C-alpha cells in the first residue's frame, strides 16, 4: 500500500503560467480550484478511445456551445489504468449545481441535442459513473492560479478506513507543515461526498509538462530532510493506520472534448483556440 508521503513527495499544484489569469468572476467560468467538483468517468470500450471517442464528444461541445450553456467542463483522457475519460465540472455550491442542471433541462433544444449525443456516445462505453467532491482548503497548500498552460493532471485517490479520519487529518497536517518550509509547494485536496465509498480523499496535481514528475521525485530529498527521522516514522504509522488503499493515475487534458469559456481560449490560444468539428 502506497503511503501518503510517497505521493506528496511529488505534489506540485502549479497553476499560474506566464502571468496570465483567466477571470474568475464571470458566469460560467470554472474557478480553480472550485468549491464543489463533480467528476464523470466514462470507461471506453477497447479500440473506441482516441479520435473515435473524441468525435462523439464533439457533439456535446457543439450542443453546449449552441445552447450557450454556463455549465462548463474540462475533459481528460487517461494515460494509465483502464482506458477512460474524465469530465470535471466546478460549482460554487451544491445549490449552484442544482441551478445549472435545471437551467439546461429547461432548454428544450439543448436537452434534445444532448440526448442524441448521449445515445451515440453510449455505444462506445463499457460503463460510466459520477462522483461529487468538496474542496478542503485546510488540507491544501498555496492555491492560486488557473488552467492556462496546464496540459496534464495527476490524480491520486486515497480510500480511508472507516473511523480513521483523525489519523488521516493528522498525517496531512504533518505533511503540510513540512512543505510549508519549502518554496513552490502546492496541492489541492478534495473530500468525497457522493458517488463512492466514503471516506475518500483526492489529491489533484495539474502539470504543464511530464518533466515536472521527474523534477518532483528528484527533489524528494528536501521533503525527507524537512520531516526528519522522527517525523517520517510518525507519518508512516499514521498512514498505515488510516489508509486502506490508494491509486494514482495520469491524465492528459483534451481541449476538443472540453467545453470551457472563451477567456481560456484567448489566454492560451495554441492549445485552447479550437472550434468543435
């Protein structure tokens, strides 16, 4: 079982790029990190990923664009684990989630187009599910920035043993205190609310390039030095007691399968400046 410290040795939630910021106060623009995050997982049949799946997903993007929906979402394709796509949607609250869904449902033309797109897309899928998460600011570190320049996302889910949340909280505090002594340390933590066995936590690490993974593991000695032998021993004891399992996977952002705001396309045109086919 992978321990919490082994992942956070490489955690670096770097969202700012070239000093360009995407506006966070405009309707339909996803705040980073959003207070409420929903994640839809689509498990794709063998041979149906890549361009084939991208084509059916473009129907959703065209429908949302034509319907001027404010419910933006970010799409990612798996680079490890089972072939799947993730669709991330951020909300200010669960009430906001409800309002956005109701607004789209009242748009009869949009609903009809989404139903047609769902039928075509469903032919490519083995399964799908949806989960909802809340941002844990107290367990995150140095959260500023946006999605400009980001190309990958590193996800790790920790399944916590029931009744052992306090050990988890203490372990995260120890790690956070150690990283507070190091420059450029950042990560975002989410706690599951709906859609999977609880308690569970999700660490998200957006990356500008895969070279950041090499850099983070090379810099792991700084974390070990900051912790010290006693701190590492305590952390290992807490994680062994608290964590039932963990899984880490790397995903690549798909701009063609995403429905994001125009501000992002203007800020990062080489990557986001496309139109749905």
